[in-house]
C-alpha cells in the first residue's frame, strides 16, 4: 500500500485505486495489481522458487512496504506523532499520522504507511547528505569531516551561506 501511494493512481485517503485517476489515463482496475497492506499476506512463494532456493514451503510473501515505510516500522515510528529524520544519500523528514492529512506547507507527500490505519507525512530530498561530498570536492577539502571542521571554525563575520542542494534534478 505504501508504494502504491506514489503512483498517483491511488486514492491515498481511501487506500484504494482511484477510478477517476485510472480513467483519466485510459486504465481500469483490471490493469492494476491487487492492493495489500504491508503487514498482510500478499501471496505465496511459487513452488519453482521454493525448489530453486532450497526452501520448504509454504512460504508467505508479505505485502511489504517502500523503503522509508519499512524503515519507519523498524524504527518504531508507528504511532501518530512519532517522527524521524533519515540522512543518507537522500534525506527524509517523516511523521506518522492516524488519518490521511495532507499538509503541503510542511510535507511533500501524504502517503499510506506500511501498517493498516496509518498514514505519514514525508519530505524527501534525493541529494541530502551526498551534497556534503559535493561541497567538500568543490572547496578542495579532502573529506566531509574536513568540510565540517572547516565550517565549525569559520569566521562568523563572513555571514550566512545559502545552498539549495538540488543536485539530482529535484
């Protein structure tokens, strides 16, 4: 369900395909996969894969989740008001909600969480922490720690520096 939220075909608040969005793109529900909550069984592992991988069956395949929704479950951000920041190549601000509540002033996405009856607000920047590597190279510093050390000792009279790290075409 969480990944389906990003397709623009899902009525996120209803956790169901939007017939209007599908019709607008010449599609119908017959073209779409069955929707499954992240914590629900999505199907069974096919017998030929069980044999190929040396597994005994049956093996349930969970509905699963997108990377940030799965990370939120792993972190325990499953109750309304629980939030986290994730910094890696991308950067994520996440807040769990108990209802579909888009808030465009503070979040880009209002999506389904990996768990039933939960949604989330999320803002993502695809080049968040990777911009530190870019800035270190740009300034001729040997590493990100060297960049941070230089920033910590910078002369405060120099004034603020503004950087919008849109390095990935965002």
